[in-house]
C-alpha cells in the first residue's frame, strides 16, 4: 500500500517531494500547502511517517507517537530494531518517538485498514473540524500564517482480534492562553458497529487571533478551491 510513497535505500528511507505530495492528496485528502511538491519549505505528512511505522513494526494494543522533527526530501530516516520504545532518526536528530505496549500483531489487512481510516480522519479535520472548534471560543488561526503543528497521537485497542475497523469522530476539545493553544481530536474505532478502541491526535496552534466570519469564509473557500484544483485524477 505504501510502496509508491517512499524510497528504501541500503540503510535508510527517504521521501521525495512528489511522494509526500501524492500521499497527502491521494491517501490522506490533505491539502496543506506545506505538502505541495513545489512548497518553499516542503514537509512530508506526519501521517505518512506514522503509516510507515505501522507497516514496518505491526499493530500494538497501545501505541503512542510524538513528533519532534520535520521530514523533507533530504531527510534520511533510520528505523531501528523493534522495541517497546524507539526513535526514528535523521542522523542524530530524533524525528519521531514511538512507544508501544501490549500484544503486537502483523496483519496486512488490519494495518492497511487502520492506516487508511486514520489518515483520512487526520487529513480532513482542517478546516471542517478545527475552525468551528476554535470558533466556539471566538478565536481562529492566522490565515496569513496558519501555524498548526502535529504534536502527537495515540491509539488504544481493546484487543487485536479485528480485521478492518472503521473510524468515527468523538468529541474534540480546544484550550488556549493568549495566542497559543492545543487541539485534541478524538476518535473511536469500530468493528461491525462495536467499539474496539479509541485514539487522540494532539495539535499545537500559535498565532491565534480574534474570530472573523468573513476571513473564515475566505479561508474555507480558498482551501476548497485548492482541493478542487489539485485533487489528483
């Protein structure tokens, strides 16, 4: 499933601008300008790195991912041997911290289903979830410089005797002090309509400003136009 979106070298993995861009738009439905192949400061989607970890190490009952570095086309990602805690690195720099607990299972069907459902959830939260959530507190991101950083995420599964769980949104939350804040996006995992797990995605926001409906409308229109124009056939 992921082979078109990364390059395996002798002892490291790299992600080209084209690969990161296509994963964002084709798999995650994410049209963040940072993931455009011609972006001035290109950044591969964090969800692609998360997906590579699942594909390489399998699914654990409890998984936590903390992002501490950005991945561009020059990053050399080193994946260590499997352990309960390990770091994905670029040289000496830590890019992603991974912590796992409980049983682990390797199943292509389960892995692909979890990747597909999670990244679609993750990619479509902006602007449709994040902007209204912040608007309830009469604030918004700065449209000229929207600083929303993927900080961490976690998944808890009740057991691994599942095949193709689907994902449903749960109640999100947002808290802020001044121009900085934190968004927590929650979801439940369902197998045949029965809840089998849950998870959270944490995002840091800076440059928060007072809410303006006209600006929000323009921002959503701009995003939807980008999506219509850039959506691969």
